[in-house]
């Protein structure tokens, strides 16, 4: 990380980007409207920013689609792009643990840094706060506030888009509550790392994972034995797996127990094709609900 920051300073010095004085609260240049430049670290906050900013903003995704954002290492070009942005948006210090060090290399004193977790209830055993729709409302509001502060002339536009997004969040939140109240079982068995604590807390579900909190952790033989025993004793018919991780563990458990496999996305990142197609956070969460409905035998 230190090498990256040092290299970034060289780039900034050589290309004259050490100060982006063109960035201002009035996003106009020679009478023409200039879109706010926003960089978001990962898909959920990227999608919220796009939804709220609309045509008034240019939103870029920092971590490449399909990558693991927990331990991302920013490049020198990333830092140059951030130094030329109006707003930098990230989830929070427990998710993107690398952001604090990276921001030491940001010399643009006009950029607004948005920690979208401000105001949410953080559980340190699980940084996936966007899987609780109540947190989505807070995160979206934090992003909208930053846009309005930077570009007050378009306050009504951002507030309307925020209202539209919150309406969608309200609907999907209600749809989750309605559907999950009808399930025959509340027990989600996951063949990946512990990433769904916020979701199960909100909807009063039970949750067992094959491995710990880190996506790089590996379950022990004893962990797998316990999970297989749990599935057999509870007569569980489905085991969920992650979209961007190895399916080796859930496949092994499936063969041992006969439980079928179902995808459950933690939405840390989507594939490039999904992002390019315009798939939204709401779309992906409805896909999750469809699979949970099958896995938990809901009406």
C-alpha cells in the first residue's frame, strides 16, 4: 500500500493533478453543466449513487466487477481518479478496511468522502450492512446528502430520485417480510463465509455457515461434520452458495446430504455482464428472495 501511495504522488506531480481546483460546489464551467464525478468502492453503493445521481452524475465503480472488495489493493491510477472526483463513496471501515490508508494519498481538498455506514447499527462480526433494508435507507440518504451539498442547484432532482429509490426499498422490504413470514423453516444453511447476519436479524431467520467471517477462511473437517449432521437432523433440503466463491464446500456437503444447491448473493460484487446489463441492487435482492422462498419452503 505504501508503494502504491508513493507511486501515486509521482503520477500526481508529473501530471499536475495534485490539486483539482476545478472541482467546486457549483458544477458549471463556462455556462455548461458539468456532471458530478463520483467514485464508489463496490456494487451496492455504486448502484445507489447511480440511482440518486441519474443524468447529473458520472458514477464509476472502483473495484472491478467480479472481484473481492474485502482486500482490494488500489492502484496509482485509482488514486489519480479519486483525486479528480467530486465525491468518494464507500460502505464503511469494517468492509473496505483498506480505505483509511488509501485516503492518505488523496490530496484533493475539495472532494467529499462519504462513509455510508454513518447512522447504521454496526455488528463487527459482519460488515455486510447493505443486506438490511433499513440500512439501505440510511446509506442512500448519506449519498444524496453529499450530492446536494456538492451540487445544491439540483437539490430537487436528487431528492426526487432518492424518494423513488426509497419507495423501491420500502416495497422490497415489505415483500421480504410478507414472503418470509410464510416459510415452513427459518433455517438458512450456507456453504460459504458468514455474510448474511444482517439479513437474518431483520427477518428473524436462523443461519448456519460452513466457514467464518473472512471469504478466505476454510472450514475444518469438524466444521463440515457438524454442518452435515445439522442438515440431516433438521431434514434440510437446500444449501445456499455464493456467486463469486468456490463451490467446492457446498458441493461436498450436497453430495453428503442430498441437499440441493441454491445461489444466494451477498452482493459484494456482480459479474461484468450483470453490471453492464444494468442489473440493479433491487433486482439482485429479488433474485435472492426467489431462492430463499424455494430453500425455506415459503408460500
